[in-house]
C-alpha cells in the first residue's frame, strides 16, 4: 500500500495539495491547485495498486476521460507513481450534493425534482448510448452534485461498467445501496440502463419525501409494498408520482425503457417544464461565510476509493423535515433533564436506558433462502451453556492502568424501542449483561467493557501501542487480545497476543513469536487459544496450548489446491472439537467459510457462495446449530450479517436491508452484537457497536455513538456458580 499525500506537497510536479476533501479505506480525495493552469482541481488517489484494484481504478479513469457532457465532470489527467499510487485529476465542483440539500431544507420542491431528474436523465441517456454503453450503477442523492451556480452533475463512477454489444458478462465491481438499488443489482442478474432508471426514480422519491424507499430486494423477494409517494407528500402531482413509481418497478420490463423516455415523462408532469430548453439549472446552494474553504469533490467519497464496491449503509429511519428535527432536539433536551433528575432518585434502570437508547429502525427481517454450493459437515447440536448466573469480582481501580469513562452517549434516533436487552442484576457477567469492545476514544485503540445497554463503559487496557481483538476466557474472568494495534484492520504484522484480567490487572504476554499474531479465540475448555499468525510468510491458523506454551500449526500444511492457501479468523465450536474459519480459496480466488477439526484435519468448505460473494468473520451460535458470518461483494469493507443453518444447509440475511460486520452471539443466543456505520451522516467514517435480536426482529439498538472508532465486540460469557 502506498503513502497518503501531505498537505502542501506538489504531486507530479504540477498539483499543489491544498486540503483533504474525503478519506476512505483505499485512499483520499484532495483539493489541489493546478500550478500550470492556476485552477482548482480534485485529486482522487488509489493507494492499493494490486491488479484488481488498479484495474477498477483505470476503468473509472477511462470512462470519465472520454466523457463530454454538461452534467458530467471531466477527468483531465490520470497517472501512476511507482510504489505510491494511482491518481485521477478531475474537475473540482464546489457546492453541495442532493443529500446535503435534503438535510438542509427537508424534501425538495416538485419543480426542483423535475429539473434534477431531467438533468440526470440527460446525462444517463448520454452514458447509455455511448459505444460501449456505460452503466453508472450508483445513482443516489450523494452522487447528484449541485454547483455554486446551480448546475447539476452526476458524479462518482467507481461502480460503473462498460457493456459491449453482445457481451455476456459484466465488467466492473458490483455493489448496492439499500433503497436505491433495484433487485437485479443484488444477485447475478445483468444490470443495464434500466438499473440506473430505477436508482434515479428512488433518488427522486427520497428527495420529494425525505424517506428512503423500501428496499428493492425486499420488494422482489418478500413482496414488500412500496409506499405510494403521495402518501408521504400529497403536494406532489399524480403525474410526477406515477412517473417516479414507474421508474421504480420491480421488474425492469415494467420501467421506462430509456432515460430519455423517463426524462420526458418528468418534464411533461408539470406545465411550466414541458418545454424546458437550454441547460438545466436550479437554485444554487447558499453562500455561507468561509464556504470557499468548505467545498467538496464532485464525488461522494466511498470507503474503498478506486475499488468499486461501496459498502451498503445500514437501513435507515425516514429523514425528518428540518422543522421536525428542531422539535425532536427540543423534546430530547427536555427528556434529558427529566432523566438526569430521575437518576438521582433511582438506580439507572434498563427501562430508562431503553427510552434513551441509540436506535435505528429497519424493515422486518426476511428469511431469504439462498443456495449453498457445497454440502457442509454436521454442526453441533449440544453443549448449550448454562443459564445460571453469578456475580464475579467487580471492576475496581488498578494501580497499573488508568480507566477512562467515555463521554455520555448521544441517542442516534429518537423513537422509543419496543424492546431492548436489559442488564442483569449483577454488575458483571451473567446472561448477556456485558460486552468487551475496542475504542480509540483515548487516541489509540484500547479495550473497554460496557453493559449491554451501552452504559458504564470502563477502560481495561492502557497500552502505548494500542490493544484490540478481545476474546474472553470461558470463565469470563480474563481476556486475550492483540497488540500493537493502531487501528481497525484485517491483520496486524508485528503484533503479539496478551492476556489481561477483566479488571485491567496482571497483563501477561504470550510466547507466540513476533512476526505477527492476531485473531485470538479462547477454546471453550480454557486450555487453548487459536489464532492467526504470519510466522511462515502467510496468514495461517495455529493453536497455543496454555499449559506448556506449545504452538501447533493447523492450516496451510497441504499443497492441495482444493484447500485454502491462507486462513484466518478461527472460531471454536462449543465442544472445542471443531473450528470454523475464513479461508482464501485458490480455485475461486475469494474468501469463504471453512471448517476443520481442532487438530486441523478434514478441512472443507462449510459455506461457499461463489467467487463474487466473500464470506468472513464466522461465529458459532451457543446451541451449535447456526454459523453467523459477514458477507460482502468482493473486498468492500462493510456488507451484511448472514446466518448458515446447519439443519437445512441454507443461508439467509440476519436482517434484510441492514448492513454490518463482525457479528458475535450473546451467551444465551438471543442477541447479536456487531459493527456498523452511521450512514445517516455519511461524513462520519467511524464504526459503532450495535445490537439486534438473533432472529432479526425488533429494533436495532445502537450502543455507542462517539465520534471515534468502536469495534471488535465480544460478549462476556455466562459465569458458572
């Protein structure tokens, strides 16, 4: 991976870097001054120059460099700097995107929606009629840009594909944004011009209503009905609502068959736009003091810049109008005062926390049965943990480590949950009352423990170089973790494993070598720790026996191409006789879930979803019947939580439309903690910890909401009497 650009540096002896406009996992986007021409430009970088990443980035450069249209940005330069990265130089479009406008003013006017839609249709018609045809595949409010003079631009071609005549396969990465993507974009069906028409219709629906429409996949599979546009905004004319809803038809053949046809229907829906001539412009964004320094690139910044797939956001509650948000803020302020007074009189109760919980609502779960390519071994059906609870030693101050309380958690949404997990009567352990997790609140990732309602976060570690990936001992008294750890990532070269007591005392390094050891998982009997190591040149799984410090390699021994060439992220069965893990298959060049015995024998596919769907981070349910795992389209950062049912050998979404990763079952199996992002505020790139019922029903509960990274959730085990 290359190095990020320094502010004030001169790129390619021409582009003076002025400011960072956005940052993602694959690179950043900068505003720069072209020293030759004396104009502002946007610089988009790709620091991952492996063949797959570089090819997608080149594809975007080729697409943009050959486009000349009033509603599309231009690429003016593209180059590669060896050992550093790839760079696109493009128009810098100062202003706001449609998402910003909706956030500032609430739903837009009917006339503004028509003009924006017509401008986008004009751009799409131009793209779709190129030779080869260009399909954008990521049209949403964040990718509709409005300049300071009111001109409208379609931006961000990171997911675009080229379609040559008679082409049987797709080109370019594929991802989806729930609410804006049509059903065909979720699976293996071909995407085409009508894919963009659906997304534009959904974008206009959201802009006019302030509400993200029902997800396309849920509408296709679960027969979820699209709420009529006029039910949210009865001021919209029937003609305009009908045109938008036709564009959003579940089946492509029921939509407009060309962007030009859709655009004409939009213009014809209102008398004063029927004869729209010339370039389309709308009211520009307001010019606030200092706005010259606050412009953005003509692109919404994805988390994997240049890599193509943009992680789908969590399912969202409808955006509230501007006036409604003020009322919600005032209501919450008053409610906070009441709760503060009440907490003086009574102990902080789970019910109070539920009323102030960090929630996002979502559509009901669906059970989308998906085909499994290969049979799986029989999952365990016994060894369910005891439900008996007892109180272990309470957390007390340590002379070695300083624990810091996180700032008060701010509710993410205002609706009151119908149900939320309650902390048990004991302060620690028992049931599902506590989670360990990682936060960089103190400037470096450290391990914290909090109650399952998000209350009482306590810092456990205080290592100079950070700590992450906590895994509990089966008695709930100790944690094994990885350090150094400067940020959330997939592997940790040079790291080692450490054990620490739950009160932050007795920090002990494990003798496992210094090449890079991470992904620790404590065995159910407490005698072994499985982990990933780089000691033999690639990621492989090992087991450390705690009694004699013997390290045994489990994977990567065979040269059989049918076995994974590298492996990571081990998870134990409750009997301790089986391990599921993430393996990279040579034949598929993808990540899939594998299984093996605790001695490394019998390695085989457990869940194989094809080369396009990557599976990782498995977790075994307490009853041994289900495997929870994360699924993405290729190497994107954030995808969906999925469940593998060992009895039926089927896979379904834990909760349709919600995105997340790194799920972990509570000891009683009733809840799942996981990581996700706040896509209600797309300027935030931090992860937070969320809860959802393990059957996918009920409200999603947000536990953390600091402007920092919170990740690696791990439930504290049930503690035997």
